[in-house]
C-alpha cells in the first residue's frame, strides 16, 4: 500500500507536465501530420490529397531556397558559437566573481528575441547604425548589413551567436567544473603546458558537453525564425528566407495549411536525420571518462 501511495503522488506530480506535453506538443504534432495529407485553407472542409503536398514542397523553388539559406546560417552559427562559448567558459572558469560575469553573459538569453531583433536592426543599419559608425572610425566602410543579399545571413548569424552565447557558456562552465582537478595536477607534475592540458584533458573530457551543445544548436538553427521575421521579413530577395519562415509563409500568408504542414514534416525528418547522424558519429570523438 505504501508503494501504491508513493506511485500515486508521483503521477500527481508529473500529471501537469504530461498534460502540457500532450496538449501543446504531441497532439499538435499529430494534427500537423494529418494536415500534411490534406488540402485546407483553414476555413473550409479539408480535402485528402495524399502525398501531393510533399511533392509540391519538393518541387517548390522557395522550399529549396529556404533550405539553402538555413544550411548557410547553420554553417556560420554552430562552429563559431561553440568555439566562442567554450573560450568564454574557460576564461570565466578561473576568474573571481564568475557568477556576476555569468549573469551578464546570460542576460540576452532571457531577453525577448523580438525586442533584441529590433535593437539590432538599429545597430546594423547601414546608414546610421552604430556598428558601421565604429567601422568608419577606423577607416572601414561597412556594408548594408540587412539589405545586402550577401551580408544578411551573416548579420542574422551574428545576432544569434550573441543571443545564444550565454546559454552555451553556462553549459560549458558546468562541464568544466565537473572535470576533476587531479587530472590537471598530474599533468603539471609531468610537465604538461597549459595548451597540452587543454588539448589532452579539457577537450576530451568536455566532449560529452560539446556533443550536447552541438545537438541543441543544430536543432535551434534549423528552427530560426524570429530574427529573420523581425529584422528582414525574409528579404532582401528572400536571401534570409528560412525553413520556418517558409512554413509560416505557406500557412499564414498563402493559407495553404496542407503545404505548410508538409514542409514542417519534412523539416522534422531533416532534424531527425541530423540528430541520428550526430549520435552515430559521436563514437568517434565523444569520450566518457570516469
């Protein structure tokens, strides 16, 4: 009876979380899967069309444009974001008052992405933005960051790197603090330099943390939307038109809910494939030390 009582309390505690997951994640996912097989404008009666929505997406130039833009964005954000967060975490791990620095770096993470996007629109304005003003002060003519097709994705990537730096830094800090000091003490006795300690101790033992951060960044990069929507509205000439922006455009601009749901399902499969590949490849570089 005692075990049943404990189990009841356990179910009561996880109940609200489970209901939230069911109502706001699982059921919408199943409904989106259903919509991907129908033709529906959001008002009439859905008409079953089979795989036509998926065929339409795979033959749509806008879908491929969005996929290429998203992949380009990922190629900029993920490696730079990981390296910067790791470097900042290593520096802050040794300084006094690291809690205060951690707070300052983490503040952008809890700030509204819409408000941050609006502020960065002014910072990156090609004519009177502070970023170009600083470049002109050192004799460099800055580009039109948000209206040049060549610079708009790097501009959004720059914002995203800054926005996610604090979160990734905190994760790396937790990983660094979990590494026993005895490894470094033994390395110092053997005469290992700081660089050798970083290469042969810190990075291998931090690889599970790096793997987790990489997985999270891949998923979030595929889902980039706020920055492009607020700062560029997908332009110029759809140069910042991302996959999630394409899904939004199909659903709430064109009112082709089936096409939008099909694009969302394709994105789900792409993220799943990338995640599985990362889990497959982790055996080559992730080391779980004791």
